[in-house]
């Protein structure tokens, strides 16, 4: 499933035949794997999420747990990287060379939203190119909290638990206010040299 129809992959012309909308990965995580990811992430330190300068913090209301690579999170990172690279190879063909830390996000009822933004930008000398989001809550676990991308209007993305969603990091997106319950997701980014 994607925001655009997929064309056949032409190995001789990888990038020009790709779509730049959102896609749902061909593989979804099962409940057991989602539970494992949540447990691993909950072991990491929680803090209120921020957006750059303090004056922008009202644009984002959620809690974040940075899931840095460690022996305990190794399988989680390997799985995310494998899913992200498969999506990139199949749908986008971006020149990527790594994945930066994963963020476990919690949006609570009454304190959960993230206004329109893009993830594109430099991290050290690498560019965030592809955003990967794994839905870790069931749709019935929360009210509101829709992840939407902008493409001539807001498009709500699938909310099923275990869904692996991806879009270029320059695509505007937001999470609508969570008015009840708890929405959890895991976000990571494939990085690489600047776009040419």
C-alpha cells in the first residue's frame, strides 16, 4: 500500500522511476515483536520531546525515549535497519549509508501531538533522507493521534499495530492531537550524503 502506484523496478534507472509519496512496508511486525520492541524501549530513559529552540516546544507534545545502539537493543536496531533498507531498495532508491538512533515516542491523551513539520536536515555530516515509523499501539488504544502526510491535502496513514510506514524525510507530516489513551510508535531515519 502506498500513496502512489508503484512502477516496476528498473535496475538500470533506480531513482528516476521511484515515487516520492509514502509507502507501507511489505512486512508488518506481529504482536510478539511489537511487545518486545515496547519492552526494550521502556527500559530507556524518558524525557519530554523538544523541537529545536525552546519557543518551538509547544508544537510538540510527547515523551521520547532515545533508543541508542547497545547489546540490549541490538536486535531491535538490526530489525529496523533491515526493514528500512528493504523499503528504500524497493520504493525509493535513495543513496543511504546508515541509520541514526531510533526514537520511541509516547503520545498521551491530553498531552500528545506534533504539528506539521519535516524531518529532513543534517545530523553531523549526514542528511536524514527516509523516515521510518513503526506503529506500536493498536488503533483502539487511543483516540485521535492520526499520522498524516501532506500531498495536496492531508492523508491519514494506516494505524494498525505493527505497520511499517515510510516516506522521504522532506515530506510534511504531523500527528493530530491524542485526546484519549496512549499512542506509541518507533521512529528512525536512514541517512546518507546530500541529495544531488
